[in-house]
């Protein structure tokens, strides 16, 4: 099992990321302790050269960390035929429940890595680099989480046994089951659908208002709307959007849509939701960092780009997830 190409790529890639972050962490400790932008000492000049090299290293490390969540999902789909009772990634995850922790940690790292890259991008576009200490403090906080991700992946993949009996989406994503997921699956469509479109409309209105005006309060309101959109959309995918995608009134798995016979539609759905959430959060997250005139100028240049990417992500998500609802043959409760 451990010799599967996808598993080897994940473990090797995560190990490489951790090693790169440990190397960067050594430099980060020196920067946090000795960095002084007003100094012309040999130590400061050496740190300035090292921070550019380390930032380049971290771009590749965090870039792979973001991609690894897609590789993890793809690998789960690839190995599910090895388990009795598994029909999709849900069965692979249930074969060793540590896999669910891996998925949660990877999702958290995707957002954390993307935010770090955004802060680094802002910092490097300014001449005085006022965010150096902040971004390397954040890096030191992320290193243990990346180590946890690697350890959990090893525990998960090494604990898998071929031909073991596991449960799949039919039992987990069912209104008759117990737990949070079953509660989501059992949400009445006449309540879940209006809530979803109300949140989408609220998000779109606030996003368009942010494209038109630059009020700080609007940036923070968009942050709240983005977080709300993320969780409500995930609930909607389990509750009713999946029914339209599969064209089956009783199939509510959020992973089957990643498979080839559904044209891999899950990848643009989740990519669009991630973009709509992340890029809408960035203006609100970075606005408190604009404590200097140089950062203020760069933030004003970056915010329109982030907002347009958030709008693109929203359009991609809605087109991918709602296409079958509008044009498919399945109709639920008159919708």
C-alpha cells in the first residue's frame, strides 16, 4: 500500500516541504532576533540577502503544500478499489479514521500557506519590507503544523490494509445516520436551498461593493461573508447540490464528484470555492497590516486583483455546482 505512486509522492513531497521549512526556520529565528532595517551592519546585510533566498524557497514549498490537498484527494480516489465496501474517497478515509484528520489539517494548511504567500508578496513589493518579522513569526508557527501533517499522513497510509472492510458514503452521508455530516445530509431542501442562495447573493453584493468602494468596513464585511459562504456552500454540497450533480435523489457524497465518470466536476467546484473564499478574505486580513504608506500603496494595488479573482472563483463555483440544477432532468420539490 505504501508503495502506491500517489502515496509516495505525498510522503516524499511533505518530507521535502518540512525540510525546506526547517532550513527556513533557522533563518527565521535569526531574523526575528536580529533584524533591524535601519542598520547597515554586516549581520543585517547578510539577513537581507538570506530573506530573499528563503522567500523563494518558501514559495515552492507552500505552492506544493497547496497542490498536495488535490493530490491527496486524487490518491484517495485511486486507492479506494483496494478496500471492500469502498466506492469512493469516503471509503478510503473510513479505512483509517486518521485520514479525516489529514484532510482537515491539509485544508487548514492550504489557507495558511496562501495567506503567508500573500503577505510575503505584499512585503517584497515594498522598499522598506516592514512585514519581515511578522511573516517569519508566522512561518515558525506553521512549521509544527506541517510536521503534524506529515506525521498524520504516515499514520494514515501505514495503517491501511488491502482488502479490509470499510463503510462508504451510503452510510456516512445519510440522513438516517448520526453526527454532523448526517445532520447536513438531512437538512430540508426547502430550507437549505434558500439559505444557500441568500448567502451567495449577500457575498456577491458585498464583493461588488468592495470593487466599487474602498471602505475598510466593507473589507471586513466581505471577510465575514467569505467565511459564511465557505461553510454554507459545503453544507449545500452535501444537502442538495450533490443530488443534482449525480442526478440521484439519495446520493449525497461530496467526493464521488471527483471521479472520472462525473467528468471530475468536483475539482473546479472546490477550486472555485477555495478561490472565492481566500481572495475575498485577503483584503480584510491584510488591511490591518497597512501601517506604513508603502504598504498602503501596495495594498491598494493588490486589492482589486484579489477581488476580481474572488469574483472569478465565485462564477467558477456556481457554474460548476449549479449547472445540473438549471439544465439537468432531476427536479426536487418543484425546484
